[in-house]
């Protein structure tokens, strides 16, 4: 055995560490190839109306070891983004301005952190990250934790994929994890013409449930019928109880609600004892508790398993993704005005065309 003096051992260790650092830095550089220093983003410098959303030139966020840097193609625009723009503090803390909004979207992997092994640069991905600490999806680039990212199902292009991460996870988890809907059960999907509801109708049908959808307006009713609902009632102007009586004379098994208030109470009147109700946080006013009704309030969660489930369901359902409107990144304020005007059938998205192609 060759004896190595203490000084020489230290030199060897320093040499080895330097080599590892050189290799690591080369790997990081190759991963980041082509990523610019700055990007365009729709951000706010203060809380307020849609007009506070303006285009900023900001540094591209660096992907941490466990993060994926996504060159964003399409970002979802949700009512929760508008709430944050107006001053809602989801974690109770004031954000650092400028704040880039946007909870979800789709794009192409631009770089990966050193411990991310699941993705390669150039892959088509979609992701959901609520209140993302490194900034949201209304930007040319976003850095997201790897477990919140998944490959886009083959069926979807980036425009449609960008519309569904948050709403798709929320719709599917309502059907599967909160309600455990089974074949042959009857369910009212309340508020079925919106972003989450249009997807929930299709997932409930995929599980074999019989769906009575409540929608808004003649166009909303026509949309959810096209998406596969067995029966449809206008939850704003028609009699939900009468429609439910015709649909399921022995009572409804479950309600999945995306709208609150009096109309939701009418839906709950149709449940028999042992009926189930599920709704995601954000649905307001929240319904009063009813004895004998199992109520589950939940959040749409992102994760590796959650996205696997979503991808399987998207493919199996041959999911249709209705879009209410598409806006350019520079028109993010207009997209928020459209949201505020109401009657959103499906989803509003931002198309984020990078200047660098
Ligand atoms: N916690 C979570 O993880 C999570 C995630 C996603 C969503 N959410 C919550 O889920 C809810 C739904 O979100 P969303 O994006 O789907 O909202 P949305 O796009 O506004 O959908 C609501 C739909 O319901 C319709 N509607 C309103 N009143 C109705 C009534 N009485 N009967 C029948 N339909 C009615 C609306 O039509 P009009 O616009 O014409 O009224 C709209 O088409 C929101 O409260 C949101 O905050 C929570």
C-alpha cells in the first residue's frame, strides 16, 4: 500500500473537489445553454385592478437543484390570480414586488437543476405551482419544483395543456379522491360550465357516473352537454330540484360544487342521507353543514402521483379543453378584465410568445 502524507492527501482532496466543481459547472452550463439573462413578464408593482398588470423586463429565475426551468408557451388565467392581484395574501405575507402572477401553464424544459433526473431540455411539460416563490407563469420563463412538473399527454398541444394543470388536478381529485365516484352513481356537478367544471364532467363520465350538470346560460348548457353530461339544468334560472327529481327519483348520490350560495343549497336538498358533497377551497359562500351529508373540502394538489393520475385520465377520457379566450402576454390586463366580466365558459389563457422563438 502506498503511504500518502497528510499534506499530499489534502492536495489530492482539493484537486478532486476542484475537478467535481469543474464538471458540475460544465453540466449546469450545458443545461442552461440558450437561456437569456432577462425575460418579459406580466407583473404587478402594487395591488389593484387589472390595469396594475404591466409588462416588465425581469431576470430569468435560476433553477435551483430540484427545479425545472420552463420556457412558457401558455399560462392559465384563474380567478385566484385575480384575487392575488387585488391583494389577497394566500400565505398571509406581503409579496415582494414586482410580483409575477400565474399558477400554471405549459412549455418546454429550458434547463434542469442538478438533482432533477426526470426531465430533459426540450421536453414538452406542464406544471402547477400555486403562489410559486420564484414567480408565476405570466412570464417567458418560470422555475418550478420538479415534482410539480409533468410531461404533456400526447393528446394535447401546449396551448390546451397550459389551460389545465390547476383545473385538471382539481377536477380529477374532486371526482376520485374527495368523492370516490363509482360506476352508476348519480352526481350533480354544480358550476359545470367553468374552468374546473368542464373537466370534472368528463372525468365523472370516465368513472362511469351519471352526471346532472348545472351550467350558466343556454351556451353554457350546450357546452356541457357536448362534453358528455347526461342532463343539464341552468343553475341560475331553472329549477335544480325538479331537474334532479327527473334525473334521479331516488335521490342524488353526490354533489361536486364549483359555485356556492343559494343554488348550491338547492343542489344539497337533492341528496339523500349518506350523500356526499365535495368542493375545493375558494367556493363561496361555503354551504352550511348538514347532518348525514359527508362533506369534503379540498385543494387541487400537484405532485408526481397526482400528475400521473391526471395524464392517465386525460388520455382515457380523450379530454376536450374548452377555451373561453386567448390573450397575448402583453394583454394580461385585458385577460383579467375578461375574467372580471364573468360568464367564463371553459378557461382563459395567455399565449406567451418568446422573442427568442
Ligand atoms: N382550492 C383549489 O385548489 C381550487 C382550484 C381551482 C379552483 N378552485 C375554486 O373552484 C371554483 C371554480 O373555479 P373555476 O375556475 O371553475 O371558476 P369559473 O371558471 O368561474 O366557473 C364557474 C362556472 O359556474 C357558472 N355558474 C355560476 N353560478 C352558477 C349557477 N348558479 N348555476 C350553474 N352554474 C353557475 C359560471 O357561469 P357565469 O360566469 O356565467 O356565472 C361559470 O361558468 C372557484 O371558486 C375557485 O376558486 C379551487
